[in-house]
């Protein structure tokens, strides 16, 4: 469905066409425009969500699968707050490294819950990042400032492998045969 998501990324791969860094002018323009656009987008989506929920209930006769929650959270994922603004504004790779480390920690928490019998990727991790099957899907905007090689290094340090999800970004999955511990790293 999402393309070749099982193949590891080549070390120097450009992950997706949209993974490039945003220009400073574009970032500044969005930071100003988002103050009006994001609330308006959220309001319009709030008006549509009841119809989506009713459609899901009527279509399969079961409780909604909560895809509407992702639909509703989408405007909030576009928000550029102060931390994200600083990370995208400057050339500091350490900020991008720290962000991807946090995403790897989120992926590890998801996989630990799955080991305990939880079904798939749920909660805020699903609403914010998404899922491809049982893998955490990371959007290209979350790793704009990193090369494919650096992504693999950071993921490997946590016992994960970054795999291509086509134009949707990457998935972070546990490396084969490598257990992960409570500390977020390998045991």
C-alpha cells in the first residue's frame, strides 16, 4: 500500500522529494500565516468529523476505527511552535538528532506495548505520526535536516532500523534479533 517499506534505506538516500529543508522565508511566512490558517482548518474539520463518525458506524456496523482522530489532529501537526521553528531555522544538526532520538524512543515505547499484547500503534503516537501496519510511520517533515545515513545511525543506536515508506516517509522498526530495553536502547 505504501510502496517498498521493507527495504532498508541506502546510506546516502534522499528519503523523499519533500524531505529537503524549508527556506527561511518560507518558514517565516508559515509561522505568521499559521496563526489564522490552523485554527480555521481545525474548525472546518470539527464540522466534518460528526459526518465521518456516522459514516464509519453506518458503513460497517461497528464502532469507529478512530481514523477521524487523525483527520482532526492533522492541522495540529502542521503547527510550527518555538522549538520546531528554532530546529528548522538554523543549521544545527544536533537539534535534528535530538528530535529523531525522541521519535526513536516513541517507537520503542510502541513496540514494548505491542510485546505486552497491545494492538497496533495507538494513542497520540498514532494521531501524530501514523502507522503502517504495526510500524510507526514518520513523516518527512520530522527528519528534514538529516541525511539517510545519519537517520540509520541514530536508529541503529536505539536498536531500530529506518525503512522507506515511499513518499510517506520512513518507518522505524526493531532490528531483527535485537531486543530493546526499558531505557530506550538495546539490552
